[in-house]
């Protein structure tokens, strides 16, 4: 199949797709981007972790109970014969002697187990545990989890900024790839128009066979470039659709290259604003606070722990399955528990020292982040200024290249120039157009990257 036919089929497919602008793309990315959805789940998970740890500050109340029925069959060897002490009395025994002997027999026989034995038991206990003092470990733990929750929220905002930035860049990358296709289409059309002119000149014997062959070869060279530009556009579309969470859709970015307002700011102002507003620095500061809290927590390991315990129990004991109200008993207790670490093999001291080093590490890391962010802001600031200057130059170059192609065609038609001049001018114009659109894309990308580096919400 010829490349021209393939291109026409591809463009027919694109024309049936659904157009989407930049704002709609960003909204879809916020709703569907997998990285952002995972960050949102981390925020919700951190909220529940905070509630879980904070719950240890409140009394822990639980109800414990059990109901049991038991039937026991004893072996015959464990069942002695009933006792009758009256048989040992002689004829001189009085009535009182017989009475005492009968009573003693009844007592002894009551101690002999029966088989089977039926037993029923019921027990309920309401238990309360309340932490009174842990040397600050529990409170510092709650504060640490709260700080961690704040880090996750800032991380979500940071991920959102990255998603918006990348979505915008991919959106404009699709527009840029589309422009590349348009430029290649225009260059191929110009080359074909030139071939038509060369054919006319050849019929009149005004050009050589070499000129005709050279014009045809130029078209043969541009057709694969056209297919490559279209493939690049399709890949950009696939990346864009994945970014917005709709990889199987037919959404196609629609819009124009709109240059953003110029950021009229000096480098010093940019550095000051960036160090004040960057979410990464806020996260690093909170991480330092968490390390400090952990250090304080380890210090608390040398202090005693104090807790309150109380319980109220209801129980029964019955020698049959049926339980009646007279079988119930109760128990109440309350007490204070204390635990004092006296010697842990220097383990607590080592943990405290390690936590102190973690705290110092977090402070150094925070300073390092600030240095890196200042460097990033400087790079993005210079990148934007270079992109703006490059765009100004390319805008001038494209005017000169268009005029150069026009003059080359006039010279060739009047037999004052050679065909190679036309091809060179055509190639130059196509290349400069590509550079011009690339320069516009770089200005848009550099502006958004600098805005993100300054902590401006995109």
C-alpha cells in the first residue's frame, strides 16, 4: 500500500475521533490518572492511621465472656462403693450413735463423684484499660502520625502538580506532532507541485532528464518522512490518552499553540518565591519535625509507664446444665500498674542516640533540598529565557526561509537557477518551520516548568 493511502486512512480515523481541549484533559487526568489516585488512597490511609493511633489515648473497654456445658463419664475404677457407717455399730449403740453414723455416711457419699456429671458455667467480665503516663511516647506518636498525615496531603498536592504539568506537556506534544505532520504534508505538496512544473519543462525540452529524476527522488525522500511524522503523532496520542486515564478512547487534543503570559520576574525574586512556596520544602520541614518527635519518644523510654486497670465480672458454677439465679456470683477489681525500666543492656540509650542522628540527618536533608530547589529554579529560569530568545529568532528565520523558497522557484522557472536551489530552499523552510513550532512548544513547557518550580498552582 502506498504511503499516501496510509496517511489518508490515518487522517480519516483521526477525523472521527473526539476532540478535547487542555482544561478538559487536565480534569480527566485529575479523575483518572493512576499515580494521582494512588496518592489519594495514601492520604485516606494516613487519616485512618492517625485515628487508629489517637484511639490509644482513650479508655479501652472490652467485654469478655463465655458459656460452657460439660458432661463427664467416669471410669468404674473411679467410682467407689457407697459408705454406711451404721453397719459398724454394735448392739449397745444408742439412737444418737445411729444418727451420727448416718450423717457421716451421707457426708462421705456426697464426696463420691457420680457418672455422668453435668456441669454448666457462665462468665462475663467488663474490662477497662486506660493509659495514664507513658513518658510522652504515646502523645509524641500521635503527633508524629499527624505530621505524617500532613506529608501525605502535601504529597498528593505535589503529585497533582506533576500530573497537571505532564498532561499539559503531552497535550502540546500532540499538537506539536500534528504540526510536524502538517509541515511534512506541505513540503510534500510543494515538492509535487514542483515536479509538475518540471514535467512541463521537460515536455518542452527546457530541462534535462537529471532534473526530472531529481524532482521525483525528492518526493520519494519526503514520503517516508511523512509516514514517520504520522507515527510520531500516533505515539504522542497514545501517551496522552494513558496520561489522562483513557488509553482505549478516541480522544484527540484540539487547540492552538497559545503562548502563556510572560513571567516578568527577576531571578532573585524567583528564588525567594520558590523557597517560600515549594511543597517539597514544606514536606522536608515536616519530616524534620517527625524526626525530632521520634527523638523525644526514645527519650521517654527512660521514664516509667503508668496505667489503670479495672474490671467487673459475673460468673456462675452449677452441677447441672440448668443455671438458676442462686448460682450467680460477682467480682470487682481496680488497680494501677507501673513499669519502670531499670536496665535494658544499653538498648534504650542506643535507640535514643540513633534517633538523635536521624534528626540531624533530617535537618541536613532539608537544607540539601533547599539548595537543589534553588538550583532547579535557576535552571528553569534560564531555560525559559533561552526558549523565548530562540522563538524570536525562529520567527525571523521562517520569514526569510519563505522568501528564499519563493526566489529559488522564480530563478528556476526563469532558467536563472538550478533545481538544487529549489530543493535546498524547500528543505530549509521545512526544517525552520519545525524548529519554529518546536520553539513555541519549548516556551510553553519552560513557562509551566518554571511556574511549578516557583510553587505556583498550575
